[in-house]
C-alpha cells in the first residue's frame, strides 16, 4: 500500500494567467470549492468571480485512486474548461494538463510524481466509454452553440446595419453585436476628429463608459490602428512607457479595429476589459476575428451611407434649384402682350436650372413702353443672382428716367461697385413711343438686335461701340433714335441663340440657308439669322419659330447655353 501511495501523483492547480500567482495543492478525496467568498477552499478575489463559483470533487477509482471532476456552481460569468464554458452544474472529468478559466485566472492541472513511463490518466475501457464520450459530446455541443450564436449575431447585426440610416444608428448596431459576440465589457464606436488625438463618439456601451463625455480609451491602441491595421492588448502584451494610457485605464484586454472606407480610416471599433470598471467578462478566443468581421461590415455600411448622403444632398440641391428656376421664371413678364400699336413675344430658357439671361417689359407712361434683354457673363447660381439684381435695378431706373441711356448709365455705376471683376452684362434696351412712332435704344456690348421692315429687309440695331455694363465705373451710354414704319419688327436675342444658329449652319441643319459671306458680318450666327428672319410666315409666333429653328435633336444639343429671344411688332 505504501508503494501505491508513493506512486500516486500529486495534483496541483498552477496559474498560467491572472492578477496574482496561484499554486494550490489538491488533497483527494477532499472537495475543493472555488470563489470570491472567504469561506471557499480556494479564494479568488476579483469582481468577475462569483462568491461560490466552481468546485472540484473526486470520484473513487480502483486501488485507492481518485479521479478529479470539475463543475460550475451557478456562477455569473461561467467556468471554462479548455476554452469551453461548462453548462449547468454537471461535473466533467479533469485530466492533467487541462486549463480551467475562472474570471481573470487560468489554472492548469498538474500531476507531479508520475513514473517516467506512466501515462497521465489511467482508465479502464468502461471508464473510457463512459467519460470520454461525455466530454466529446459536450465539446461538440458547445462548439455548435458558439457557432450558432455567432451566426445569429452576425445576421442580426447585418439586418440592423441595413436598416441604419445614419452613422449613429450604424455605430450602435455594430457596437451591440461586438460586445455580445466577443466578451468585452466596454465598447465605443469612434470617428476621427479634427486633430490626431480628438475623436467623435458615435456610440458607447459598458460600465466604464457612462456617456460620450466619459469615454476614455487607450491612445496607444488608437494610434496603432490609425495606420489601417488592428491593434490588440492581451495579458501577455508587454507594456512600454509609450503605452502609459493602458496602465492608467487598468486595461486587461483591449482591441481597436479600424473601420475602412476604401483605403481611408473612417472610424474605429474600440473594445476593452478593465480591472477597475465593473465586472469584466472573459474574452472569447475568436473575439478578434469576430470584431474584425464586424468592422469590415461597418466600413461597407459607412460607404453606403456616404453614397446615400451624397444622393440626398444632390436631390435637395436639385429641388432647390428647380424651385429657384421657377421663381426666376416668375420674375419675367408675361410671354406675350399688347400695348396700343405694339405687340410683343418673349421667351427665356435656362441651360440647366438657373439662367443668366433676362428680358423685361416696363410701361413708362400711357404712350411709351420699354423693352430690355440682358445676358450676364457666366452660368449657374451666381449669374442668376446677378440677373435678378440687374433686372430689378434697371426696371426702377427706366421708370425714373425718360432716356434709356441715362438708365443704363445708372445701372452701370451700381453694378460695377457690387459685382465681381469677372462679371459683366451685355444689354439692349429700347423705348417705343407709340405717339411719336419712334424707337430710342441703347446697345451695351450686346450686338444681337435686328430691325426687319415689312419688305423683309434686315438691319442690325447696334450701339456706338459701347461696352458691356459693369466694366468701367464711369462709362456713359447714349441712346440712338429711329423712326418706325408700319410692319416693322425688332428681334433681340441672346448669344445662346446666336451660337446655336452658327452651329446649325455648320451642320446644314437649316436647309436652304447657306452661311453668308464672311464680309457680311463678323458674327456668323447673327449673319445666318439675318437670312432666316425674312422667311418667317406672316403672323407666325416669331419666338417659337426662332427656337424651333435651332432646338433640334443633336449630340451635343445645339442650345447648351441660356437662350432668350424678344420680338416687338410695330
């Protein structure tokens, strides 16, 4: 019997991981209780350890031997055997070399005093059939359960990510799945700020994070992850002086995964456990892979959110531009009208949304009516703002002055002070006097006005080398005088139509209208217009015919600029 005692191995629990070293000798058949309470046989003082956490018992074997068994005692955070959590309170066999994880400690079962050729475990064939089979079944069930839990979390997280319509909702969904699937106690979803060490907290969870303002994380891990690769801290990580924040925060485990949108770091998924914050959970062995998978999902989702945000901004911009274009059209006078012996037609088309052209009709008294057509250099919103300003000011100036030259000179002084150097207005203004049968007009660098008599003869109504409005502050514009005959028509149009007519002639799109000789005009488009206008049928909608002549299917479209036309019939 003494020989048998001498051959019996001494069983010990030695810590391989944990805040304090453990070396505990087992004395079969005396049971060992493990927990935080002082009444336990083996006391593990840590908040993550339950008061009565686990127990080791011994089953009798042959020839005075005892086989150790491990069972969970209903602990909060579980007892792990070789990385797998025990279920219920059923005892499972222990073998030398097995790892027991309780809270932050990992204890290995050591058998000392074995003969060199003696195996660590001795079991009969019956024992093998009854015990090993059970362990195998438990391992398989646990593995299946863990895989199922992870898959469920991923599916739920994917659904939540798909439903998220803003970064905060996305961050909260990813963070919830991360903490549930990894075993970390604390987590934060961070977005880079304006400085390297500044971060915006999109979501946070855990006992260490009571709110966005209370989120304190490891600067060292964030700096490591800023390069696009994940950074992790484990119990085996060597802490250097550069990682002071790790020591200050009391981190036991931590992980920082960059969330990439393309090649740029758009956010960080940060997870940790702390010895001073709450009751940290045991980190799962696959925690890193699981968290990185969620980070990749988050990166794709953030990319989609950015695309959706751009689409929403574009839609809002288009809606605003469409509304602004409608307002701009309301600022124009009615398309057609009559005044004593005068009838007129006018139309303005913007190139995309907002135009830089305008026309206006201004009654001056009971026998005089003013017409204006202007073209602001440039396109888009800036040109539209200047158009509205110029139209309103000119409208008021024409009502103050009898002479269109004085009105345009006043507009020039106003416009020069308030518009950018690169902006100017080409302008044609005419005042028709139905009592006197005359036309007084000003051409301020516009050049696109034609007088056609009843016989179809055309004459350009150009100025005396007057430049556009807004170029020189002291420019003075003088009006020219002309007597009108019955049947006269005045055509005024912007350069959008002129350019389109030139393009149309080049492509032979105006059948029967060859380009005029070069000596006839320096303006190719105006030259072809001079040949086109006399062919208009009597009584036709001259403006509609003018646009129809150039607004034909083409690639690119012939009218790709703002286009405005005004016809006054005498």
